[in-house]
C-alpha cells in the first residue's frame, strides 16, 4: 500500500470516529474503509469478531451495541437500517477476523496495535469492576 493511501486511510478512520463520552465507530461507516464493498460480506468478520469477544470473556454488548439508524434512500425518502456501534477493541477484533488478503485489513490491524487506546483511555462506565468493558449506549 502506498504512503498516500495509508495517510488517506488513517484520515478516514479518524473522520468516522464519533465521541459521546467515549469514542466509537459505526460498522456501516467502517466496512467500506476496510475494503468491503457490501454489508453482507462484512457481516461474516463482524459475527466472528463478536464470537472472539465472547470467548475472550468480554461482554459483547459493551463493544458491539446494536442500533437502528435512518438513512436517506432518495431525495425525500428515508428507511431504517440496523447498524452496530463499535469500540476500538471491536474494530480491532473485526480487523483480525477480516479477510487478510485485503491491504486495508492488514493496515488496520497494525494501526490499532500501535495505538491501543481502548485499553486504558476511559473510566469504566456503569460501575464495572475492571477489564475493558465500555458501555456504548
């Protein structure tokens, strides 16, 4: 991957980050950045990442929070679609469970390894006793 592509990818990941007391990403905004052209193809690594989270002993709903969003489908039309709010840890799990042949996936795995802010950056919310469970709702 060329240097200009890497800079664009980093900028784009930062551009889609949301903050509301905690940083998070929406899965539907993330999947094209990771090189997936269709949501349906992205659901496989998303589901594998949820399973990895569960097997690691983390609360899945704390890292993968299902939400419904309104999206425009025409000039004046909107429809409701499902989406998932993701912590940085969830993004990492998706990347390591994604297609390793995609350059975007390989880059994202390295990028998150270098900046593992999810681990210590935020106080626990809702009275947790430790670990990295961050509540997104």
